[in-house]
């Protein structure tokens, strides 16, 4: 459909003598008004002519369009709109005769650092050790994983990267609390969750403990020195492993894999060297000392001042992100570096990008994909306040609900089949809820709504697939083994479903261009709705053979596209529910 629109826009530009883009070609509200609409009121206004005169003046050129674009069946006018009706065969061919591309695989180890065209790095997730992985982190993880899949499906070479926050004041606070107040604790089984609780408690203690804040600053300095004989450094390494065990367990559950792991503690070492070199050689005047601290004064670019090293000698994020940003381009030779980071860091990332430009990376593409936070109906969460919902604990609650519901529906299933199905339903509910909204929308996560089999939910898409599977189980062979007469698919419900399926490739491309998996979510929901209408209005198994086979083929194609869309969103399907 995209190529057809591009061709139509080009021909309309010639006819009217004005630049007309694909964006000017509109979706019609109903099949009765065609497939594509073009509003000529802007042309009439520009040419200072009446709408009817414009239509009459260019009518011959519009009529000739059908000779130049044979896919157009007819052209009609409705008020200020020119409506283009596309032949049914065009959509049928697009849906039934076009093979779907197989997503590209992960890069090999040698490809990770090779100079390959169109290679991009997507950095996402980025949890901090010594804090809990909570449901707020889930949005970033789901968004990044989907973007990796979507870009790979379009043939891009993608490096999936995670940047672990294993240094910083939050770790010093956690270890301060552990050694000073909890040295005699019996360590629980979920050590990552335990560390998160320690950090939250520490943050609250330090609000009123000035002496404690000085002790934390000293611990941070000791960790930065990274003396292997230091007991605090040894404790940091041990407890970091506790966090990583928890993170890896969660990534395994979410079916998320990374090609490259970066660590703040390592980038801090490189960052200190880089800042010192810049100061000595004075290569970037914007980076300078100020009142004992080291800052980047980006005021002339409208980006304010970024503190890189505090007056107490402890570094801030910018000192670590600069060498990391350089490493992505120098060592991994990517053409584009994408950062999936909270929208509240928008100014900060603009500052980092500007500093990278000043370091000689101004020709390299750097993209921030911002997203808003996740909250619950009870209110916002924050690790330092101790009111976060730990992901693993939260997921266990959802699993309990989906398991009970699955057992009710299928008393004859084995316990393992119930568990596997319940887990996939729970994950579909969570992931789809994190992806269906525009990136810049706040998500108020409601468990009951997310698990519903009706409405805009992941389980609704799974149920649509399960429904098609139940139909296909009643036949002996795949439609791919039969001769199909697609011209028999003439009802309004069939036409709408076929046209919706034909949009899949275009939706995936738009989703990649705008870094918006939500577009695929919306598309899949519409496919599900169109299929359910088709299912209720168009009998399949009871029809005469030729029509039955055509409708079975349409059901099979619907299933494949729903499954492919869920694959892009990193959501596993179920065969039955």
C-alpha cells in the first residue's frame, strides 16, 4: 500500500502542479467512501478558485490516473474530497501472494564490532543494581525489546545493549545501610529484593542523618578507587552479583536477550581519564572547573550547565555516558545509537549528544526514545520512598490469577500445560499493557483490565489466535495445499479484514520510523476486531467447498499476521485458551 500511495501522490503532484505527499492521502472512514481520500480544499484556496471549478478543471487528469495506476478501480468525488477505490484483487494479492519476511537474527560475535551498513545499537533496560527491578522498569524493557525485533524484521543489523547502573551514590547508600544497621541479617532467598529494601530504608534514614550522608560520600569515594583489597569493594562485588541474579531471572522470564553489556563502573574509570585529558588539552572549552567541581557549560547552545564531577570528587552520570557514547561508534561501528530512556532525562541526553558532537561525533546519529512513567491506581512509585512494586512479587500475583482462571476453563489439562499457558497469558497482559500506549503517555496499570479477554489487551489478541486455531483443528490440511479462489471473498466484513491485513508491512515500517511499537498494538487490535466481525458474519465450515476454502485461507492469514505482530512485540502465543 505504501508504494501505491507514493505513486498516487507523485501523479497528483503532476496533475495539480503542487507538491502532494503521502501524508496528504487520508484513510477513509468507510468502504463506501473508497480506500484513499484526498482533500482538494487546500488546492482551491491556494489557486483562489471554487471547489467545483477545481474539480472540473482537473477532472480529465484524474480520469487518466486509472490508466497510469491500474490498481485504481474508480474515482469519485464527495464534497471537498476525491475518493479513490482500489481493486479488491490488489489487496487480495498483497495479502495472499506476498510472503512475509523472516526477522533477521542476532548478530554474530564478529559482526558486533564489524563495519556493517545500517547497523544500529539500541540501549535499553538499564536497571540499577542494589535497587529492585519494579514494574516501572518493565516499560523500558518491553519498549526496547520490541524496537530491537521491529528493526531486525526490516533487515537492520541491530546490537541490543544493556547499561547496568553498578556504580553511583545509590550503591554507597545501600552498602552503608547494610554494614551499619543490618550486618547481622540472615540474607533472604530473593537477594535482589532485599537490596532494594535496604536502599529504600537508607534513603529515608539519610533525609535526617547529616553524619550518615558524609559517611555515604566516603564509601562512594572508596568504591571509586576500586582497591581489590578493600572490604567495601569486596562487598560491592558480592552484592552486585545478588542484583544480577535477580535481573537475569527476570530477563529469562521476559524472553529478553542482550548482545552487549555495559557497566557504569567501567565507564566511570574511562570517564575520569577522558575528562582529565579534555581539561589538560583544553579541547572543549565548555568543559571546565568551577568552584571545585567540573562542569560542561552548554548555555550558548540553550542547554544550561551539566555537572560532570562534584566538588567532593565523586562523578555524575555525564562522566560515564561520554566514554560510553564514544565506544558505541568507535568499537561497535554503529551508524545510529538509540537510547531508550525516561523522558525526564530529555535535557540531560541533549547535553550528552551536544558534548559528543563537540568531541567529533557530530556526523553520527544519536536518538533519544523517551517514555513516561508507570503508575498504579494508588499512585506513583519511587525506589527511594520504598513504595515500588517489585516485579517478581507482582508477577507472582498475576500468575496466581491466570492459573486459577485457566484451571477453571480446562480441568482436564495437566498442571504443566496450565502453568505454561497461564504464564504466557500473564506475560502477554503485562507486555501489551506496556506497549499499547503512546511512549509519552503515563501508564496507569490496572491488572483487571490488562487480563481481560475483551477490549484492548494482550489476552484479547491471544484469544483471537486461539479461536482461529480451534477452526483450523477441524480441517485436515492447510489452505496452502489447496487452490483458492479469492474473488469469492466479497462481503463487507471480508473486504475490511483483507484491507486491514494488507497494511501490516506499512505499519511495521511506520513503527520503526517513529520508534513506536504502540502502532503495531493498535493495528493488531483492529485486526482482531475485523476478524471477529468476519467470524460472526461469514460462516466458514458450513459453506460450500470453494467459499469455505477461501474463508479458511483468510482465517489462516489472519492468524499468521497476528502471530507475526506479537513476535515483533516479544509476546509469545498460546495454541488454545
